[in-house]
């Protein structure tokens, strides 16, 4: 296959572009994999921090329960008020119903 001088003027500069495109195409899966690994590590770190925060709040409930037990043992009138507050029904949902229609 012989090239003329005019054809070489077009073909030679394009070979470097083709090489660059080929290199990018070969490296793209590696780059995508690295980005996914970083994203997964970041999400795992955030999930771990969230679970640690939940554990801390769970421990505060235990401490609150211990302080309530101490108040009840002291014989104060406050436990009656707290028991009344605990029996309050939650507010009804504004648009959810109470009945389920199972007819098909």
C-alpha cells in the first residue's frame, strides 16, 4: 500500500491521536475501578460513623433509664407525670388510612 505525499500529510498526524485514544480506552476501566473503590471506601466510612453515632445515642437511653429509676426510688411525684406522658398515643397520620382493602 503506497501513500502519496498529500495522504501522508493527513495520515501521520492522525496516528498520534489514534494512539492517544487507544491508550485512554485501555486505561478507562482501570480509572473507573479506582473511582468505584474510592466511592465504596467513602460510603463504608460514612456508614461506620453513622453506626457509631447510633451506638452512642443508644447508650444515652440507658443512662436516662438509670436516672429515671433513681427518681422512682426516691419517691418523687415526677414518675406519675412521666408515665402519663409515655401512655400518650402518637398523632394519626394525615393521609394514611386505617383500613386495608384486600378485594381484587
